[in-house]
C-alpha cells in the first residue's frame, strides 16, 4: 500500500488490578435485533478532526454520528482494552518528539454510559508514524508498530488505564526488500514501501503468549515470546519468516481456531495462509492466493484482512481496485475466492465487522465516508447507508 496520512511522504503518494480484568463491563447499548452499538472512528488530521463517536443501528446498518469524542492529531488506529473501559489511539505523526522524531500513543478512559472519552495521558510511540497498535489479551501491555520510525514498541498499561514509557523497543535495520513485488499483478506500479524498514502491525495471539509483527519494508513477519513480568519481547527461533521479496506484509488475522493465520501483502495483493503453532509462535506457509479477480492488470494496494466470527470466511480490502474480496475457508484453512464487492467509495483504508457479525463497515478514506454492508452468508449486501466523515482510517466497536 501506500499510506494516506498527511505529512508522511510515502503515504502522501497515494494519499494487578480490577481495572485490568478481562471481563467486559455491561454494554452501553443493547445488541438485540432492534438495538444499537457504539463505535469510535479514527481519522487523519486534515479532513478529519480526531476520534468520532458513532452509533450503529443493528437493524438497518445506519451509522449516526454523535460527536467528536477527542480532538487529537491523526488517530489513525484505535484499540479498546479487554475490559472495555479504556481506548488507545496511535497518533500517526512524527513531531511528538523532535530528536529522535516520534509519534505518540494516547490513552483514554471510556464513559460507558455516554461513550465520552477522557484523556489519561500521552506518551511517545518510540518511532515516527505509528500505524498500528493493539492491546494484549491480559490488558497489561499496548503493542505499537511505528511505520515511519522502523520500530516496534511495548508500552506497559497502568492500573488506571494510562500507558507508561516503553518497556521494549526493537528498531529494525537493513535487509530491505526490492522495490517491485515478486507477485505483483501485471502492469503494477506498486513500488513504494521498500526504501527502509516499515513495521505495519503488531498483535499477540489469543493466549497472549506470543506476539507477531509485520515489517513491510523487510518482507518479514517477526515472532516473539512475551515476558509478562518485564514487558520484554524475546525472539523465537527462528525470529521471523520471510514473505516473497518485495511483496510487503501489511496486516494479518488469526482464525478463531488459533492455528491459522492470514497475512495480507500490500504490494503483491496476495494473502498468505500460514499454519500457526501456538506452542512455539512459529509459522509454516501453506498457500498464496491473489486478492484480485483473475486477469486483473494494474496497480493495487491491499489494506485490511478480517476473519468472520464463525471462521467460515476471510475478507480482504483492495485500494485503487476499491473492493472487498470474499474468500471461503476450507476444512484445512486454505482459501478460495468467492466474490469481489465494490466499496462504493475511494481507497478503503480498513474495514470492521460489528460485534454481532451482521454488518461490515468500510472506511473509505478518500471519499470521506463510511459505507455499511449486511453480511448474508457468503454475500456482502450494500445497505444503501453512507455516513460522511473526513479521512476515516479505522473503526472499533464498544462492546
């Protein structure tokens, strides 16, 4: 892909405590057939003004904007604590600190009655342009991938939900892949992203024992053992798997069974299916499949991959082709392409499935809109619902 965040040149090319308990608090909205659920949307500063609070109607799929919940700079990725009481934002910037350049992570307390956000604190992300963050299943750490700074970081979570200074930082160096992807479509000019290391995602497995991170520039998927006492990440053996040179791993998603992982390559427009061993954190490649229709020629950048809650389908978003590909998951975890659905907007930066599994919401960054689809088995059916919002990047639901 090429990122769309203002002020980051590559992206501009294409544009102990009870507080840490995993048990969620009571939902702020009933999730019955006539109910609704709250959602937070992170945006890029420019057309966007920060983090917006929306309500999704679980009967119609309509998204209604309630307010701007927090006016922070370019909160392009959001994650909610397992207890549902805190939200964390990766502020995709490079001037939180000047020497060295760094973005930031902001922690918020969530008012579960109103959805209001209260800033707890903001700390350095330990690298410029943080593109992704996640919270480990125990709720004790926030993991950050700094795309511009070429680094991964671990931030401890305090009992009050605030974040501390990094307990671990890995700065990736050297071993940058070629400008052109090995498996790019014919006629592709998707050549950005391999000028330097560019971490793009970091997330723990379901048990929270191992943490995986993609570096698009290095064409690597790293694997670490999490030391819960120190907040350190210890490399596994081997410390990473390599994807085909230049293909650029971006995001990945675990299957609900915990043993299948799907890695999305941004510049090759492919999905790699891996067998994941939760006892060692290791990955073994099983399949590679295109996210584009047969015969496609030209440039495309993939963005997001998700697995349905029942594990039967995998979804992947294409930018420039502006579609969401739908794959059927076979008995062994392998994929077969079923359909491609138009996003009805430009440059789907990410998409999210609501907690009930009924709706899929696409963040169409360049069209300044959210678009909702009803999930009907193997089909995505447009609900005719658009919600205007400037430069949407990421949406998370409050459950």
